[in-house]
C-alpha cells in the first residue's frame, strides 16, 4: 500500500512539472486564431486547478481531509478566487463524499473575492476605496453568513471516514481549462470589458459579474451544490452591494 501511494505521488509530481514546463513555452498574448484568447492565461488555469488539488492532497496526509480542503480554499482564494473555485469544482467531482467540505471551501474563496477586489481598488485608488468600504464590507458579510451556514451543516453531519485518494487528474484540469477558454472567447466576442473610467457602481457590478461567471462554470462542470451556494451569495451580495453604492 505504501509503495503504491509513493509511486502515485511521484507520478503526480512529474506530471505537474510537465504542466509547468508547458506554461513556460506558451505565448503570452491574445491570439486572433483563438478568438482573442491568451494561451498562457488558459494554461495557467490548468496549472492552478491541478496544483491546488495536489496541495490539498498533500496536506490531507498531515491533517484531516476537511481541514486540508478548507485551507486550500482560503489560501487559493487569497491568490485567485476564480481559479480556486474551478479547482474545487474539479475536486468535488472526484470526491463527492466531501461535497460539503468543498462547498465550504468554495464559499470561503467566493468571500475572498470581495476582500481581494477591495484591496486591488485600494492600491489603485485609495479615495475610491474609501467610498466603497461599506458596500464591500456588506457584500463580504453575505459571504461570511453563507460560509457559516454551510460550515454548520458540515459540522453537524460529521466528516467522511475515507481519504483523498488521488492527487489530481490532468484530464479534468484540461476540461476546466477548455471551459474557461470558451467563456473567454465569448466574452471577447461581445466586448464586456469595463471602460477606463470605471465608477463606484461599475466596480461593484464587475464583482457581481465575476460571481455570475463562477455560477456558470460550476453549474456546467456538474458541481451543482457549489453553484447553488455561489448563486445565493451572488443574490445577497448583489442586493446589498448595489443598493448601498447607489444610495
């Protein structure tokens, strides 16, 4: 048993290194032949999805799987909430017995979106950020409430007795990357980008749109429970955020 696990770990490490090498050789520019999609940007999603799954698997050897999944949700969400949610979606499909743990982790990552976006705005324009403190705090509050509700459900149900038995699957990461590429191509074709003179309302709406994309990705990928959680967060945060920013 130990030899089999060691061999699988070594194989996964080698595969992940190959993913990193491919990332280094792909062009970092939007290509017309790919409908304006940046190949390196899409492959970065593949690497992130596989890497976060691999990290959670390694952590599960040190702490219990539920804690490892929650930690990757918080850590990944601080870096990139969107890619973290797509990675958790892929893991959710492989380990459905940990559905609530992955949903809690995705809720954490969704909540991190509000905090991260606010920090980005604060770096670019402190004056605008000051006027957005209350709307973003309220939106994050909705995320914390949703996360807390799911966490209590997971706590009351009790953790599964089995373990995470696969580091990651390249095929699943490639499918997620392909889905993101399709969405990027659609976005490029209809030109949904915000103008340079983004207003306070525009910043809040842009955050709401991001959550809408995550609902779409998770639903299409088959992680319906995660999609429903993000949809609840979306409705609540959009209601309070837009109301506060226009008042």
